[in-house]
C-alpha cells in the first residue's frame, strides 16, 4: 500500500506560478513512476507529466515548456512547478504513483484555479 498526500494548490492569476508537492508513504521502495494528472469537471482526467524512478520525463503537449516535474527519491516526493499559468490550467490536480506488481495509486487531489 502507498499513500499520497498532495499540497500546494490554490488561486493564482493568469501568468502566475505555483508548485505542487506530493509525498508518498508506505511501500515506497516499490514505486516506479510518479506523476500528475488533472481533471476538469465533466471531462476526462488527463496526464500532465510523469517521471520514472530513473528520471525519464514525459509532458503533455499543453504544458511543455511551462511546467516542470521533478522528484526527490530520498524524500519519496514528486513536485510539479507550474509557470505561465493560464485559465485553462484550472483543474483538480492528482498525484499518482505506479507501484511494481501492484498498480496505480492516486492522491486525493488539489484544486488549482487560475483567474483571468
């Protein structure tokens, strides 16, 4: 079992920045990929970015160049630095952790609101 706790969401103006954090606990030694998804009410959840234990990174086209994902394996924490935020980035952001021979765990979500 893995538990994920997100923090760092909030309200920011168009063009502003935020940093999300997600701390994992439990069977963290089995975590491979960690990442961030987001969901707007009434729409499907979409991948924002993810990072493997080896440091390989994948970004959604919509955030490439504006968002940066990083990971501190010693702290079992993944971060999402979001810059040049736009109103269309408004969503609930979920942290995920893919655990070897287990499955994908999700955090409770943190709301990000970008005002125009």
